[in-house]
């Protein structure tokens, strides 16, 4: 008994539908009761109407039972079993019962396969896969078109059969002339002999060509051998210029590496230069914008100062008496001075005016005071120019071209004439 036989037997009995669970440990020791129960179930499964004695209490009953089962299997199923092994009721009995169960199991499998085939046939009756028949449909269409064309040509030929029949009967009825037949046969023989001669010439040429090709092949082989030997000698001998070549190749490699490094540096420096130019352009534009804004602010301040000074002059003209004209005459005789435009400078200049609006002082004191004011104005103008230069230097932080800087004249306010007549 083997483990595989015992396992197959238990699986087959389970598949056949045996109601009791059979374990592999049941046949470690003789178990005649279980063997008798299995044999009765197998006989009933094979022939349900078969009547076998089921009494196995005594030895004679067991022997009679085993003989009856063996006889039934031999006559009905044509299965030969060993009665001694069945009587042992151990693993050897499993081998004998496996013969019966394998027949029943194969029959069950065959029936299941037949049922499956019938189901597939029934399903295939109602399923028609058109995609697999596309090539057949194309072939059928082509054949149908060929049939129609052949039928049309056959119909045309059959329409000409009447005329062709007369010609055929006339040609058959005409007697053959021996001279013409002999000439035709001689011409055909001559052509055949000529073709034979041409074939023989071609064969002879083929032989000569074969010999010439063999000679050429042999010559090429000899040249190949010579060239191989020459190549071996050249490979074994080191050329005289090889050392110089290797040295030059190393130098070339170094030069190439240097070139690549310099090229990379050059590209990097060009990119940095472009970035520097771009930043300088942005700074220049920013400085120009700041200059424009400052010029605009200075113009606005000048306009405001002018309006304020004009309003104050008008108020002072209304307050000053008309009889005081000595100072105004003296001021008219003097050249006019340019008036500064910044608020601080204007305030300083106005703070330096000395004198009284009533004209009570003498002309000398007025002249001296006007001279002092003129000196102060000259000093203020120099300070204004220096402050304007410092202001321009503070605004233009980056390198700005000289053409882009505004001139000193553009920064100065327009000249205004001063006189004591305004008072």
C-alpha cells in the first residue's frame, strides 16, 4: 500500500458521493466492517438491483461475501480482484477496491465531459461570431464576382459557336498536303536542333566559366593569405613614429582639456558681463527716473516760491508809501542778480535784508546794507552750486555716462530781477 493509492481512493470515493468520510488512518489496521460497507456501496452503485448478502458476522459469511463480490465484478464489470487481499481488509484491500472506484470515476468524468460538450453545442447554435468569418465573406464575394464574369465570357463564346463550328468543320474536311506537312516538320526539326546546339554551347561555356572562376578563387585565396601574413608582420612591428604620435596625442588631449576649460570660463564671463550690463542699464534708467522726478519737484517748488514771493511783494507794495523812492532809484541803477530757488536759500536771503520800509535812514547806510546783501548773495550762489553738485553725486550711485547727466544750467532756476521798486 502506498500513500498515493490511499489518497486517490479517498478522493475518488468523495467524488463518487460516498456518504461516509473515509480517513487515511482507517486502513492502518484490518477493518473488515468498513471494507464490507464500501464493497456493498460500490456494487449498488454499479448495479442498483443486485442482491448481495450483507451478513459478515462469522468467518464463513465473510468468505461467502468476498466470493460473491469478486464473482459479480468479474462477470459484470470485467474487473479481476484478489479475494485474499480483500479479506485482509487493510491497505492491500484498498488497492483492489481502487480498481473498481477508478472505473466508476472515469465513467463519471466521461459523462460530465459529454454533458459539457452538449451544453457548448447548444450555446454554439445560438452564437455566431461574425468576426471570424470576415475572410470567408470576402472570399465568397470574390468568387461570386468571378462567377459572374466567367459566365458572361462563356455566354459570349457560346454566341460565336455557330460561326466557329463552320470554320472547324471546313478545316477538318480539308485534305492535308504531304509537301506542306513535310516542310513544317523539317522547319520544326531544324529549330529543335538549333536550340540543342545553343544549349550545348551554353553548357561548354558554363564549364569554361567554372574553371576560370575556380582559378580566380584560388588566386584570391593566395592573395588573402599573403595579406594576412603581411598584416601579422605589421602588427608585430612597432612603427618608428608611434612614440611621437602617442606624445602628440597626449598633448592634444591636454590642449583640448585646456580649450574646454577656457571655453567654459569665457561663456561664464560673457554671461556675467551681460548680467552686469543689464544691471547697469537698470540703474541708469532708475537714476534717470529719479532725476526727472527731482527736476519735476524742483520746478514745482520754484513755482510755489515764485507765487509766494509775488503775493508777499504785492502785500508789501500796498504797505510801503509812495514818497520813498530814493532806494528804488538806487536799486534800479544797479544790475539785477539771479534769485536762488531752494527754500532754505530763499529763507536765508530774506533773513539778510536789513533796512526799514519807511526810508528814515540815510542813503549811506542803505548803500552799505545793499552792498552787504550783494556779498551775501554771491556767497549763497556758490553754496547753491556746491549743494547741487553734491545732490547730483548722491543721486547717481551707479556709473552714469556724462551725456546722461543734466547740465548745471538746467538745474538752475530762471533769473529774476530784483529791485526796491517792488516794495
